[in-house]
C-alpha cells in the first residue's frame, strides 16, 4: 500500500525497442486509502486505447471517483484525450469524479493543454494532491 | 583596314575600288562638264604683230562664221590661249619679242594647248630652213604671204573640221566619263546604303558607314556624330583617323562650328581658318594619317525633317575636297540617314519584341525538391517577330507540378496575346484542381467562346506527381512528350489522338497516366523542333530521339544539347520551345513507409519516426520531437479511422527534412468518411496546433495530409501563449 513507485513497470520507450501492440502500455489499478488510482505507463494511441479503456472501466461503483496517473505516459495523442473525455462523462453520470495527474512539461500535458481538456477535467501536477482531493470528495459524499 | 567579304557579287566593295586605279571614283565638277559641252564655240587665234595683217586675216576668215581671237604678240597669244578655247592658231613667224617659233614651242609645251594645230604665216617660201624649224616647233601647216584668201580659208576650214571631230570625240569620251561618274555616284550611294542591309545593329552599321565613306571620298579621317536617346547633343558613334571631337565629349546643338551646322542643317566645306579647333580630337586610327587635317566636309544627316547627326570627313590635303565632293556627300548623307533611322527603328522594334516575348514566358520555373526543370525558347530565325510558342510550369501542391507547352498558330502580337490568355486560363484550371484532360476541355471552351473560329492552338498538359511517381498527360493536337528512362530508353508518351483547340469543343480530351521513376526525364517541345521543310516529320522525331538518347542528365545542359543537334539555320523558320523535367529520387535520408491501414501500424510508424528524427534531425528539441510524433500519429490514425472499409488496405507515410523544417506526409488511396461522433476533427485540430502548416488534399484517388514543422521557430500554439 505504499507509493506507486514500488509497482512501476518499465515502459518500452527506448528508441531501439520496437514495441509490440500488446505491450505498448500497462495499466495498474492501485488503491490509495480507498481512492482508486489507475497508473498508465507507456504509450497511448489508437492501437491500445480500447484495451486501456476496458481496464479503466473496472472501477468499483462505491468509489468516489478515479485518479488517472499519467506520470509514466511517454506518449499520448487525441485518442487518449477522447478516452479521458469519455471516461469523465461516464463518471459524471454516476456522480463520480475524474482527476488526472499529469506533470507540467510532460508530453501528455501538452496534448491535454492543446486540446482544451484542462478546462473540463481536473488536472493536477502530482499524485498526492490528487488522492487528497479525492478523499475530500469521498467525505462530502453521503455515507452508506 | 579590315578585310571585308561581300556575299553579293554585284556589290563593288570599297577595298576593290581603292586598289584598282581604273575603278577609283572620279568626281568631275559641273563646271568642267559644262566646258566640255562648249567645244563647238572654240575659235581661231590670229597672231601677228602688224595690226593691218590681223585686219586682213579677219576679213579673209570672217565668212567662215567662226569665233576669231586676235593677238598682237606671242605673249598676247599665250594669254589668250589661257582664256579662250581655241581650235586652230594662225601664227606669224617673224614677230617682235617672242617670235612665232618660240611662241609655238611654248604652246606645245603646255598640256592644255599641246594639241591645237598651228598654221605658220611666212613671207618667204625660200626660207626652207625656217619652215623646217617651224615644223619642228609643232606647226602642222604653213601659208606663204601674200596668201590667197580661198586657200587660207580652205586650210583653216580643214583644221576647224578636224577640231570639231576631235571635239566630238572629246565630248563623247567626256560624256562616257560623266556617265561613269554618275554610275559611280550611284554605286557610292549603293555602297553606303547597302551597309545598312547587312547590319542589324547600330554599332556595326555606323562603323561600316564611316569606313566606306572614308574610302570612297579618300578622306584621312571620318566620323559620325549622332544624337542619343539618353544624352543631350551629339556624340561620336564611329570614327577613324583624327576625330574632330573627343570620343567621350558631346557636341551641343547650336554651339561651336559643328553644333551650329547641325542646327542649321547646313552642309559645309571647311578649309584654313574656317576649320574648328581639332586639338581636342584623339587619334584612334591605324597610323595612316600623314599630318594635321587641313580640310573638312561636314554634312548633316536628316530624315523626314528630323536631325539624326552629322557626318564629318577630313583630309590632310587642303584641296582634297571640292564642291562636287560636298554635293555627293550630301546625297550620300541622305542615304546614310535613312539607313541609320531604319536600324534605330528596327533595333527599337526588336527590343520591343524581345521584351514582350520575355514577358509572355515565365521568368523562372518552379523549384521542386523532386523535380529539375529547364526550358528554352528560340525565336524564329526570320525577321524579329513575336512567336506563338509558349511553356509554363507551376507547383500545384507539394507533390504535384503542372507543366504545359503550347503553340498558337501564327505570329505577331495577336498570336502572342492569345498565347498569353491561353496560358493564364490553363494555369487557373490547373490551380482549381482539374485533371489535364478536364483542364484542356475547359480551355477549349474558352477558345471557342473567346476567340471564335479560326483560332487554332495546340497544347500539351502534364501533371507530374513526384510522390506517387506518375505523370498524367492530355494533349490537344500537340506532339507527345518524350520520356527517357533512367536506363536511357526513349519513348513518346502517346495519348489518344486529340484535336487542336479551336476545332470542336464537344470532343473530350483524352488523358493517359504513365509511371515516372527517379532518373526519368520528360521532354516537352513544340513542332518547330521536329519539323523541317521538305522532310518527313518522322525524320524529325528520329533526330530528336537520337539527340535525347545521348543528351546529358542536367536539364539545362540537356536543353542546349538537344537544340544544338536538332536546330539548323535553315530549319529555324518557326519558333521553338523545349522544356525538360528530370524526376529526382527521394531526398537523401527521407523516410518512406508503406503499412497496412491497421491500428497496430500507428505505434510502429511513430517508432520509426523517432529513430529517423534522431538520426536525421539531431538538433531538434524534445518538445518538437514529441509534437511531430503526435502530429504524425494523428494523421495515421485518421487514415485508419476514416479512409477505408474493413478490408485490407495500405497507406503510406513519409518524412523528409526540407532545410530547417521537417515535412511529414501521410497518404491513402481511400475515400474519407465524414468524421463521426463527438471526437471527430480533434486529431486535425491537434495537428494544426503542433505544426506550422497542415494541408489536407482530398482527391478522387485518395487523400494526402502534409505537415510541416520548422525548427527554431516555436509552433503557432506556443507563439500564442507567450
């Protein structure tokens, strides 16, 4: 239950490694004190966006929302943006929230900024504040 | 003096005239010609120191009706002979002072009087010795005093008759001489006017006129002072010997001797103190000059009441020129003026033609990284005129270049303006995206609508797609283009036989597509290159094929090479245009991929781009690399999402470095569906944010997306944020 660094897989971003479609990206769902965090590593494009989307949809329905951690994403294009956009829409319908972790200056952050997703989705620079924010959301929710 | 060659054998060259004394021009003054005609008035000179003897002689001879001149001494007789024209002399032997014999010797010694018969009058027939002396002195007869009037009259009559016959002979020979002089004058004028015919440019003409005038008039110096468009007054245009003015100075109109003569349009013969100061002149010559100029002829050159300048001839001898020379030079000056005026107008006209022609042809051909273009235009070898041949080339987009060539039947301004209109119309149709066949069809409608019947034009229109490696061809009555493969094989790229423009606008223009590969060269030309009079057109095509097969690779050299081998002087009765296009290989280090249109191809393509950027554009910063990866993947994603149905299909992706920019292209052969769902268009919007230039070209044969990102400059999205 420690930081996400412990379970960090190696992303095939080296110039010499030809990635196979199957292992272009990995998705790990972690639980940070009741806050689910989806850690995506690798590259997100049309070849794996459907797989990634399926993994993200496995979120349990009692959670306050989902933190998607893009800190290990080396590449993401508009297919990733569409995925996050759809995800945010589905969560909103269930009164759940999406928080995206994406550090400034990283490749996915630039795409987030250029496509205008920043204005419609909560994007924070680091995981800690994201988990913190989600806990606040959870506290405000009526407890079952 | 330089050797000249006259191609016209009827023309007497001045060189020959100068070297052959019999053909030396002789200018006989009008006074001399008049004197020759007065021979019949030659009189009889009576010489006797006794007045009564003279009176007696007059009485005897008066019935002859001749002009009688009396002299009372030898001296008087000699003076009379200088003044009068005498046919026969009656000379008394015994006189005071100069006696008859002495007087006769002097008369015989003078060339002018050597031929005049002398009849001696003597008193003593026995003075044999005296008579012998008289004959030795040149007497032709003698009369013994006191003489019989009848005998004297008869003798004198015989001599008068002889004199008349002789006078007739002289007159005839002088008439011949006069006729020859007139003929020479005409020749002189011809020689001077003829100089104009063999020269098309001013410098050659003026030099020639000065040379010829100097030779004909045996002048030691000669020069032409002419007006210029861009400078005031007159300037030296050609000269030899000591020039009357410095070569770089100007003669201001109205100023100085030359300026005044020019303004007053007055011909002048100047000698002695009338001569202007020639010190400013420079010796330009061949060292023939024997001394300072002592006489000058200055004659204005005037045409249709317009002063062109002056011709100035100088001579070292003060008496070299006379009034007759000046008169002839004045006549000659009129011819020179016409010649100079003609050449000036001609040069002006030719300059206009050349300027106009240049303005009608493109001053530069488009630059394409995958194509090398060169073109040549040769005007007709006949008189300068605007031709109807034209060519043009323009870049339609990054891959496609339109190349066209055509021939409007006829010459002159009308053909040229028609050509210009056709060219502009065809450019417009090409830019609008019409295929060659469709563009020519449209053009034919323009021809019918604008020019009506009678306007015939041929056009060949090519669109070369360097990326696809194809050339689409359509032609209207024009010779097909020739293609030389990288291996050197030549073939003419035929299309269906089509009519020239202006015949029937309902006939659809045929279109054909041929592959072109790196190393191929296309040659477009007008019929002037293959057509020669009295020769089969096939011979012309064979000649072109041979020349093309051995021509160098460089298109500029290739054009020259082909013209050198196919165009001869006799053949250049038509204007000629040629245009060569060489297809080059892909730019060095370019990345070209052909992959299945499947999602799995996108990461592969992106990986290859990453590797390629590392190797080929190492100076690119991390953000630009990442931007290009996204843009390129977006373009591939669009192809996979929108271009094809579910079946197997391929697409192409290429990347090239273009100076300080990276150019990316993704092309497919499918038909794009309109974007679906709420995310449609996001990819293209992102591409536009990431690149400086994005072009999406949808055509029937597929879609090409071209993106360009310059490095150094920030992309538009970052510019907006700073």
